[in-house]
């Protein structure tokens, strides 16, 4: 199922962190590509089972779904999908981190 979405950052601080990355940073380029993919299809990531959700995300953001988008070099971008209105979805970027921090967050 392909569903376009509007992509937002969950907080102004997270958006500032993204904007502070240098334009030629490979991570920023990969994230721009990920954002474009999410705009075209909110479901382009891999859905994470509810039992694996970090409690912090549930408490802080009240999420009921969590998706992972794999970036190059083991980096991960986490996002949730929410309805904006009857026809539009929002993909809200929650966080991005390297594989080591991802494993720590999910207790692997």
C-alpha cells in the first residue's frame, strides 16, 4: 500500500539538529532521501512491533505505531505515522541515531 505523507519533525529542537548538519554530510543527504521517500510513501520503512516500543516514546509522544527507516552505515531513522485529515498522513520523525545507540535504545 502506497500512501503519501507530510513529513515533520516531532520537535523544533530535532528539526534544528537536522538543519545544523552540513549540506555535504552523508547522513544529511541520506535523511533528505529518506524524507523524500516518506513523502511518497509513509509505509516505506519497517514497522516495529508494539512490544519493542521504547516506553519513553509512548510516554513522551503517545505513539501507537513506530517505524524504522534504515540509513547508510548502520544509522536508523525512527518515525511514527499519524492521520492529519481524512486523506493525508503525517510521518513524524522522532529520532535518528547510529546502530550502537539504536541497539541501546531497544535493549538488544
